[in-house]
């Protein structure tokens, strides 16, 4: 196998962007054949036993793909639906020429619209959705009851008691009376709907407008596009660091 720089090898293996891989190496989290590697420029062939935080790193593989979809209401975000409803994978299949087997990155409720990612990169999908990596997701919610009082906004920001525990601190702004923008770093089932209902303002319509560094932008409903390598690298960086880097500060 051809040799390449260690940081590039890690990036090709889908661990992180090249810059983030260099930081992982500098932090002493990468070992080659059992010895901590400190030089991101050292060459590896891929024959070595390379680990990150003690876990083996997969060998470089063919380029992974990530798609962004603007999910319309009524489309389910599972790979297959037992009730025959359209799925987000169907939306991408028309545009994907890579032949990759794509899976949704997390879920949106059938009646939630907006940004959903699909990828064949299981490691990236895991990091983007696992609460440990605290990747922020931003939603716009239209809620019942008109203007939401400051007391309820504060509760949403500081944490709401739900039946599966208190929610973590969130960014919450009222864009117009009854129009909220919420940024969460966790992703529990129907979390935004349950949080808003808990403060007395049930959700009437919900849209995800951002996922980590990626914004929905002007992607039309039902449309899908493949992310550029730079966008994928930014996503990887956002998902590369866990709470240790962010020192558990609020979002
Ligand atoms: N929160 C919800 O309540 N529903 C979604 O689809 C996403 C976040």
C-alpha cells in the first residue's frame, strides 16, 4: 500500500478532517503500533495498527458521501417504512450516482420539515447524533398561544423536566410572537415538541434549519444535494471533539 501522512490517513479513514486529525495527534490520542504518535507528518502505509483513544482506526477507504435533504412533512426519516410511506432515502436516490448505501443521520418526526443528512459513513453519523459529541441542531418552531412569556423562555433555556429527565441548557430566541428558534445539543425523541408543550406552548409546526455548521439555506422542500468536501470536513470537525474540548459550557 502507498504511504501517506498520518493525519491524511486519519482523514481518509473518516476519523476527522485533516486539521482536526492533526489536533488529535498533537493531543497524544493517536498511537501507531502501540506507541503514541506526535508527528502528524510521519508516513504510514496502513499496514500498521493505528488507534485513536485506544480504538482501532479503519483503513482508508473509498470516499464517503453525505447528502443534505430538505425533508417535507409526511416523509419518514427511516431507511425503509413498513407502511409504504415515502422515505428520505427515496428523495436522495434520484440524485445519488455514487451507488452508496445511504442512511439517515438521526431522525426527524414525520411531520417535522427541514434539514436532514444522509451518509454511508457510519462513524460520522454516530458522532453527529451521539449526545457525547454535543453537535448543535437548530429548529424553528411555531407554537400555540401567541407570544411566549419570558418565564417560559427562561425555562426552555435553563432546562425543562421531561419524563426522561431534565433537558440540557439550550439557546432559545423568540423571533416573532409564537415563533421560536431553539438550538439543542441533545437529540431526544420529539424533544422540541415535548419541551414546548411542557411550558404550555405546544408546537404547531417544526422545521430544522441547521445541523452543526451546516444550514438548510435555500434548498427547496423535497430537494437533495451532495455536500462539498469542504462542508463534509466542517461536519467532521464539529463532530470530532467531545465535551472535553468544550469543557461542558452551555451552548
Ligand atoms: N424535536 C422534535 O420534537 N421533533 C423533531 O423532529 C426533531 C426535534
